[in-house]
C-alpha cells in the first residue's frame, strides 16, 4: 500500500507529486492488464473441465443420458399452420396419379425400313406441291407433277414420325371406301378398332347408298362411316408430328399406297 501522507521535510512539489501519482497509476494499469488474460484463461479452463465432467457423467449411464437425434417429428409444426388446401404430408392425403404412358410415335408397316424414307421436310414439300397443283389443275395433273412413287414414300415417311394419324376418306361407294380404309391402315401400320355406322343399337344395317365419307383416328383405331353428298374423291391425310405443326394433305388418291 502506498502511503500518500507527507511528514516534515518530505515536502514535494505539486509537479513531483502529480508525476509520482501518474507513474503509480500507470504501473497499476499495466499490472491489471497483464492479469486479465490469465483470469480469462482460467475461466475457459474451468468451463471445459465442467463440460468434460458432464459428458463423463452422461456416458456413465446416469440420469440425463443424451437422446439420439431423430427427425420423427420434423413435420409436426405443419399441423399448426393454416391450411389452404389438402395437406400433402397428411397420412390420408391422396396420392398423385401416375403419369399416363407417353403416346407411341411412329406408324410403319412391318417390313418397311423407316430409315430409308425421305425426310420430313422433303415429304412435306412433295405433298404440298400435290395440293397446290391439284387445286389449280386437278388430280391427274397433280399426280403427274409429283409422281406417284414419291407421294407414296412421303406419306409413309410422315406416318412413321407421327403420334397420331387421322384419315378422311371420300369414296364413290361404301365398298370402295371400306377397301381404301383397309388398305391405308394396313400399309401404314395403323391400329384397327371398331367400325361405327353399320349398325343401329347393335342391329346391323345396310351401308349408306352412293358416296361415303369415312373418318378414322389412330388414337382409338375406330372409324365412322356415313353418306356423303360431295364430289371430292380421295383421302384427306392429317399426320400429327412432335413439332406440333399443322399438316393436312389431300385429297390424295385412294390407291396412292398400292402403286396402281
């Protein structure tokens, strides 16, 4: 302890006393600062020791044994939320329906090598040329301009890359129409379903008299026959490709796929 009382003969000037006081205060500050880190280290060591003793007690199997982590209640907080629809985590939630099988792409007659058929672009150009010429000059001129073999191969090529094919057959008689339907479905490898319009409530009826129109859709394979009062003859060919572009050609000759 520093005695700041002064006796006789011990008089100091104010400056000296101030200087001495300042020096002593500075020394105290340095000493306190040097002791601070030591105290902090002692506190950290004490904390680590306490934590170690706690872990040791836990491993010893006494009360307070740690419970392994699980996520069994991970979604329990959702039960308190305001629901705006079906709870996808509820046990009774409806399961999503499995995706429908993708629609088959490509219709090819057995024995036909689709890799040797013309490209979509070339096939489209041939059949469009037929359409344009037919409108201007008639069917015979269009067939001559496009050549029947090229038209046949182009029709097969587009069907081989289609996800759906629709046919509209305009024929002079039911017999010719049904024969054309049979030829086109067989030559393009199209599915065959039911023929509608040849019965009434399950009772067979006579086919329409005169010209007929037959509508066919490859999605079901079904066809519908009805009487037709128009003058067009041939097949309206509508293939749907993956590019979703609208394509419709015709009326193509009824026998374009047989080479006659």
